[in-house]
C-alpha cells in the first residue's frame, strides 16, 4: 500500500507535490486535518512531533510506502537530523519513505529506507527523480489559458533584447551583471537584481566587484525594493510584461556546479513558460539534461557545450551575452520569428511533463 501525508509545508500557494504524482497503484491519503493552515505553516511548528500520530492513523504496515514532506523529518533542514529520523522511522514501522523536497536541501538519493526527491541531482542517476519544478507548471491555475493569452503578442516587435532578473546575490551573477554594464548592454535589456540576500563573504569579491555592487547594482523589477529586502520575490511565474517585451531570457540558476550534479529550480523553466529564447547559466550538464527532454536551446546561436569548471561556465555565459549584444534588434527579431515554432514547442513540452510513480523503479 502507498500512503500519503498530503502536506506541502510552507508552500501554501504552490501546486502541492502530491497532486503532481501519478500513481500506478491504490493510495491511502491521510484525512481529517486542517491542510490549509498546515501547508502555510502559520505557527512555524515542529512537524516532526506529529509523524507517529499520522503513521498510526494511516495504519502503515510492513513493506508499505509513505510519501511525506521532508519537514516531517527535519524541521530545520539539518542533514544529520534528517538521516537519523528517517532511518529511525523506517525501522520502527518497517516501511519505506518517499520524501519530497521542493528545494535543493539534499541530493536525490535512493536506498532501502527512503528515497529523497530533490531539485538537485546527479544527471547519471536521475531517471526516476521527482524534480518538483519540472512537473509543476501544468498544475497552476493560471496556465489553463496561458498560451491563448500570449499568442497575440508573440510576433510583436520588442523594445528590449533580453531580460536578466535574478534574486539571491551570488558571485557568478554579479560577474555577469557587471559585464552587462561594462559593455553597455543594460540599455538593451530589463536588468534587475535583488538586495534581500547574498551567498558569499566580502573577502571573496574583488574591490571592483564590491564597488560595482554598492554603487551600480539595480533592484528586482517585479517587487518594490523594500519588499525585496524581505525576500518577497516572485517564484511562481515569470514577469510576463517584461518577458513579452524582450527576446531572450537570461537565467542564472541557483547553483553552478562543474561535476555531474545539477540543480533545477523554477528559474530554468521560465523561458519555456514565457515563450522566450532561453540562455541559462547553470551547472555543467544542465543544458544537456534539458536537451534530452526535447527542449530547444538556441544552439545555432549560443555555445552551450559542457565546460570543465565554474570559471569556464561563467565565461561561456558571458560570451553568449556578447552574442546578444552584437546583434541588431532586427537580427534578433528575425531569429526569434524564424524559431517561433521551436519556442512554442518548448512550452508544449513543459506542459506535457508527467511523473508516473512505480515502486519497482526504487530500492
């Protein structure tokens, strides 16, 4: 039997993970709780204290499977705490847990006690991973008529060549943004940056990069600056007014890794939703992974071959930015129109993503 504790904790407005999974056998869903408030975590509870109660009510039997939000094993996200708790409960109830994470706290992994679904995974071992954001888009209510709403605007001449809107302050994003300003690309694009968080220490930056950040850096365009300081950035859909008035979406993914691991948040999927030309700064094999799913990535325009290290990955992204800078508005518009079929297919491919769960695919 498959049991589901249907709580997508702290993500109340997002399509819940348990509605994105198609099961091939009967499921038993926990009922009788205030799912609305639990999912929004209004009281910032320690959810680990509820697990015994829920598992007892579900009548979990030996060799059953239980799908559950990761916060039921580690309220604070500490990896040792998670490992200890999930192994403890697996042995106690003689069952296997399938743990859902809509972020990148730990890598995708699979063993006899648990499978951890994550947006961070090894491309050599990810065939059966549930990457939440890959499957989320078709389940948003606003996607029901999105293509119909966007189609009348797709062929318009656009006022900007590109959009470059990022959230958390990171070194590779600062480097890319500084290059945009150094060569004067900022006048040809929608450029926004957030002040709400940073993922580096000051001694990791050069003096010139610090000076640029402190004196030149813009702010995110889809929220007021005051809200951006509190982290109130939009992660549910692309800023359509900006995307529909520019040709290329320049995406900076959460992590840039030079091994076989990649991280796919909501960002990488946004150009496919907004019907833009995609240009993605991410891990070494991120574009290979997307290509294998069938997405068009403008390879006749950009160099997206895998690079050996983070420095080369960033330099390649900057070289691709230079390609945008070198093109006239007419050239970019003509290229966009020429590839409209591929751009529309990207959206169709994303809307057809479907995760089918079969327990035989796991240990």
